[in-house]
C-alpha cells in the first residue's frame, strides 16, 4: 500500500504513526520491546477507580420504560397468560365489530 499510494497509506496508518512518534520509536517491533521492558521493570497493575452504579429508574409500573441520565429506552418483556388472553379477546371483538 505504501508503494502504490503514499497519501492513502498515511491516512490509513495515521494512528499507528502517532503512537510510534509518541513512544519515540521507529517501528512496531521496537515499540513492543520497549513496552515489555517497561512491564518487566514495574509489573504492578495500576488499580482503576470503581464506577459508581446508578440505580435504574422506571417510568411505568410494568418496568418497561427505563430512564437513565442519557435518555429513555424501552425494554420488551414477556406478557403474562392473562394479558395474552385479554389481547386475543380484544382482537376477537374488533373482528366481530368489522363484520
């Protein structure tokens, strides 16, 4: 790719080139060698901060509309036997009214 179209290669590998430049190395093999040397020098894993769990809030009593800080979304749920029978009865009544 580099030989055929230099501009396309520059765009395609721009993030890799930025990473290599930031690390101060010429190629990926040297980068990996440098990273492994740093890990061997200090193998202690840095602990991440725990994320705070925000409780979910629901907009209706059937808990199908969930409200978060980013917005609202709906969650499908199974219908109970009584709800399914009620839906069937409504459809039967609508069909009878049409005739």
